[in-house]
């Protein structure tokens, strides 16, 4: 009998505000915009893309596209998504 496997979906494991914060912090450590966009997409899916679209005023499909590995969200989209998630951007000096 063949072993059946399922694709891992991080969105199924992001449940609490702490999960979101730690997941996004880890994604941002690599400074890879594609990875960050994808991580935001994972978080958005964990919260419900339709609900996030309603809160941001952006189209659901536009969010899926912008927050994919090949997406390139505008600053406006990024700020709207973070606001809907109860998050904000901050700037701090790089670690030495």
C-alpha cells in the first residue's frame, strides 16, 4: 500500500496573534520580498481571505495574487493587510 501524503500548508497552523507575529518575524529575517509576501499570504489565508478582502476593501483575487510567492504587493496593499491583521510596520537598527 502506497503512503499517502498531503502538502503542508502553514495557514492551517497559524492560529494566535503570537503565531502570526513569530511567523512574520521569521519570514522577514531573510530579507527576501517574495518570501515575505508569501508569508503574508499564508497569514491572510489563515484568517480567511474573503474576510480580509472585506476589511481592506481590496479584491479577494487581488490579495491572492499580491500575497503569493510571485506577488509584489504595493505599499498600500501591505499597509491595508497589516492594519486588518492588527499589525504595523516599524523600523529599527540592524543588529551588528
